[in-house]
C-alpha cells in the first residue's frame, strides 16, 4: 500500500497550504470518494501531460503510478468493506 500512502502524503502536504484537514487511516467512504475524484483530476489529459510540457514517457510513468494508487485504493476498499469508487479517467 506504499503507492496509496505516498499519494495521501502528497495530498496532505498540499493540504497544509490551504489548512485542509489531513487524510488519515482508516479511510471513510467520503474520503475514498474524494480521493477517487482527485485521481480523476490527476488523470485528465491536461494534468497528466502537464499541458504538453513533459515527454510521453514521463506522462506514461505518471499514468502507471496513478494506476497503482487506484489498484491499492480498490484493494483497501474491498478489505475494509467500503464501496470501490470509479475513476473515470483510468482505462
């Protein structure tokens, strides 16, 4: 679950700038749904490719990372009895 933890750590680091509450385990259904929406945003073509500023290989590496995060989030949900969210931008 290291990719999911890393993703949450990054979200928490950015959240400090906006005084957002930290994401902590155990995750609630609401938090899982928020993470899924955030992943959808991260996977949008504009964000994934940094508006065309990064190479195709770098964008693919980001896509692969987010895919691992999604798989770990899905596994977490199954293990915790939560509804697995849909990330629409992930194919």
